[in-house]
């Protein structure tokens, strides 16, 4: 077997490291960045690892975080999904303030995204309200609904109720 060149050995170690279970998100991001520095595009990295280009790109973006946010992710005080929501805020101080609030109040990722939208002055045009129906009720509604579209039937029924 032919010995690996230094760059090939580094690449092999980085790829092997990225396949580890429980890899810290920032360690993964640093490995992706190192592969980029070896000349690989995000799409190539994704292909080699069985990940999408957007997945790899989102992980690399973690490296732009303020050091306090990076530490919060490393220590598990906040998730990478929380910080992706926070990154929509361009102001670092606002990111840190909301991260602290998310930690103290135990905000979910969804709640954190809502707070970000509020801070940006973006209102929701709709609200998702999950409901559970027993199978018998769902089947009855499905028979009543045009083309079996239960969601549409419920939405239109609620809209009619509101108008009356």
C-alpha cells in the first residue's frame, strides 16, 4: 500500500473525525473549515460525508459566533439550533442578551425564533396550532372533506365561523 501524502493524511483524519459519534458541533465546524482550506468546496465536503451543502454551510457559520456563544454551545447551555436563530440578529449584543434569556427561561428553539422575529419587527402572518384527532374523527372528516383534504376543511370551517 502506497503511503499517504501529508495533505491526504490530514484529510483522512479530518473525515474520520467527522464520522465520530457525539462530535461537538464546533469541532465539526472546524473540521469542515480545515477541509475547505485544503481546497474542497462545501458541496464536495458534503458529498464525501453524505451531507448536504447547506448542512455543511450551516455548521461552518458557527465559527462566526461570538466567543461567549461558542462557549455556550460547547458547554451545552444552548443548542446549535438556538444559535442559528440568534444569528439572524446582526447585533452581537442582542444575540448575547437573547441567548442569556433563552438559557435563563429555558426557551425552546421555536420560542427563540419568535423572539428574534419580534426583535426584528417581523410579525407572523399565521400561527401553527397542532391538534390531535382520534382516528375515527379523522376518517369521518376525511369523508366529508372535498378530495379528502381534512386540513382545508378545518381551515375553511374556522374561517366561516369567524365571519359569522
